[in-house]
C-alpha cells in the first residue's frame, strides 16, 4: 500500500510514530510548523516511518521506503494509510477498532473515550501487561505503559458519546466481545473528570488510597474526609463505640424477638440483664444472651429473675397466678384478686361468653378471670457516706518564706469507689505572713451523701533571728 506523506517544518525535534499538531506558538517565519500533539490539540497526522511518496509543495517524490531517513526538523507527516504510532495506556487497553487520539504525553496517542478529533483506527491491540513496552509517568502522576501499535491513519471527528446517560462509548461496546465476557469497561474524560461508559469498577483486590470523600449520586449518604458517615440507615452485625448519642428514639428488639439489654452494676461492677415482663422491669445477674430463632434474650448463667427467683410460677420467672371462675349465672360477673404486702401487682382480665344449658331460656354467662402477677421489689442497699483521708503531716509546720505544696487528700466511697477527683478544697496559706491557717476538704458521693468535712492545720512560724554572743579572753598579768 502506498503511504503518502507531506513534509512539514517542526518547531521541536520529532521522530517516527509521533502524533503531531499545528503549532500556533511557533516563532519561525516558516508557515505550517508542527509540534508533538497533546490531548486537546487538533492532530494533523503521524510522523511516517517508511513513506512511499513524499509531497513537498507542488513536487511529488517516490521513495524507496526502507532507504528513507526521517528528518527531526522536517518530518514527513503521514496523512492516511497504515502507520506505526506511539501509544500509551492512559485511556485504557487498546483493542482492534479503537479510535486513537492524542494523550497527555507529547507525541503519544491513546484510546479515545470521548467524542473529538482522532488520528485513526487501531489495527492491533496494546495491553498494559503485554507487548514490548515501557512504564512512564504522565503529567497527572499516573503510571502508564508506552509502546507502538499499527494504526490506519484517518483524520476526522469521532462521535463516541451517545448524548445520554445510558450510552456507552465505542470502546465500551468493543469490550463486550472480550473472551472474559465482562460488563462494559469505563474510562475517565481527561478534561472534565467524567466517567464515560461502563457500569462498574473492578479494583481486582487493590486499595483505594488518598480519597478525600465519597458522595452518593442522590446525596442520601456520604463519607467525608473526617471519617464521618452520613446515611439514612446502617445495618451491621456488631457495633463497638466509645460514645453513643441518640437524637430522637432508640428501639431495642422487635415484636418477633423481644430482648433484654446488659448493663454493668455501678456497685458490684457485674453485668446485669434487664428485661421487661408484663410491663415490669426485671434485673437478673449475668449478661443477656443473644436471642436465637425468635426466643427472648435471657441472662447467661441460668440465674433466675431478681424479681421472683429462677424457677416456680406458671410463667417460669418466679411469678404466681391466681384465677377464679364463677358459677354460671345469668348476666353475672365475678372477679377475685390476690396480692401480697410489699409486692406490686399487674392485673390482666379476660372475658369469655358461653351459652348456658338448657338452651330453653338462652341464659348466657360471663366468666371473668383476673390474673395477678406478683412483683417483689428488693430493698435498695443503704448508701454510706464517703471518707476523706488527709495526706501528709497534720498539723503542717512551716517557716515564713518557705514554699508550700498542698499534699492533698483522697476520698473513697463504699458504693462509688475512689472519688478523690470530686474533693472540693477550701482555704489558703500565706507563707509570707506568720500565723495559723486552716485548709478544708469536702466531698459528696454520686448519691449526694456528703462526707464529714476534713481539715488540715498549717502553722507558719516566724523567723528566729540569730543571737550573736561576744567572746572575751583574759591575759594573765605579767609578774
């Protein structure tokens, strides 16, 4: 096939396979200078490797092909035909039939993924991990493979966008025929950042790094750069958190799976299972079991409810039931209720209607059943006052101008443990003035019970001036 090429002056050295474009910034007096094309430039051709015909102005020169030597300053630009073209994988793997356009690497082409000017159609494929290629970093910081692929040069405008969100690029349609049978691929518009074509992103087990935030299309969920997840609903198997804030309501369990919750007792630090039975709150030793197959969460360890023991009763939680049914009487109601002192009762009533015998008088009776659930309320443990222990000497002796450092005090409570951090200190010491000073210590436990006030006496003593004594000597008289 005869490949015609036209000679053009170049504003920079070029080589075979370079995609070139008109250079609007050329300062030479020569017209029609070319440069290595970049993405967005209007490419006019490819530097020919072995042109058969060279066009110079109005003259036509037939070349021997293999004897041709490219001039970097005045290359022969192929306008049509099969030409080896320098390419990169910046637009993705190149397959037969893909349109080739200029990339962000000067002189290199890439697979076109958006509508625009293309230099031709790829006649061979170029995969990122095959062929004779090298790795290069683009101006955007991406590492891509570079090499050469045979292209049928056919300058023109290629419309790859369908104009709606459902459309796929020509390259995307080509991927449907791959042996892997994968869904359409995608590519990113280098100018707008918009994803063209495709329907998914397969990271192949790789990581996503340096992501500032992720936003949903309709704005219902997002992950911002501070790690805050905003969503309408989150479903997880387990949540561990240092702090939980509920702004409106909180639901624990469902009608199908009523459950209890585990709280740790402030007094003995042990887990307690809280459940609600017939409207009464029960607390039992042990953590709450996870409900299985619709069963109610119950305390671990088999311990009975603290409100009625672990056994007895008709309902298995230590409660008792009493019911009385009246004799059939026309339109009569009978109700019996039993209760025990120091217990709280919850009464539920049910009514049944029966037809009396004989049917001659059609007498009906109403049977009323009253169930009493006895709830024993345990006596609360008595709250004891905390105790304060003064650290260091008491009284504390100082001398005027001495440095004073508060030795401090500790406080413990039988129910709340160490509450030293709640101590309120009172009084002050002026070490520049001699005198007696009193420091006070007060504390209250979490139940509001206060400890007796403790006090430290600090004596600041005056300086004792040294007493100078005169020494005298007696010289014995001379005989």
